[in-house]
C-alpha cells in the first residue's frame, strides 16, 4: 500500500520506557487501514474491547495520537476461571501534513473500530478549471 504524503505512519514502537507509560500493563498497537478520496483521508483503527468513553484522540503540533483502554470484562464479584482476552492500552501515533484540515477531523467508534475522517484543506482538493472561448 502506498503511503500518502498527507498522513505519515510512524514505525511501530514498543512502549517500554516508564516515561511513556504511567501504569503497568500491556500496550497494543492497533492495526489500521488508511484510504483516501479527493476530499478526505479515512483512517480505521482496530480497537476491540474499547468503549467510546475510553478512547482519547489528541492532536498536538501535527501529531495525532490515538489511545484506548481495554478494561477487564469480569465484575468485582466474579473469579477468573480462564482468561484469554488481554487487558491493556492501545497506542498509535501519526504525523499529519498541512493538507489535512485539522479543525474538521471527525471520529466515531463502532463495533471495535475507530473511524477518523480527516477532510483535506480546500487548497489540496483537486479541481477542474473551465476553459472559456474568446
């Protein structure tokens, strides 16, 4: 898949430094799909087990950071018999270019998939110029 100039994916980084994480636990890198139209760029991030209120999307100095917490499924009065669902945090960063209209980014979380729609700035949208006779 060719990477667009508007959105640069940073390499996956293992989060092991205590300065990056304030509490112990697993950190997952969500798988993403990115696709583009003439008007916007859409990013899909796979974040199963994350509720909308547990997602944080921060934009600072052209760096978009996505985090999401996966909380334990069992209730306080339940005892684990077998646990295969892992609890932890999703973490991923992207660098945006000036082509993205950062003030109009929209986010939606549905069925474990985060969808970010990032409209392109008007100056970056391709257009046809009419040619007049005479």
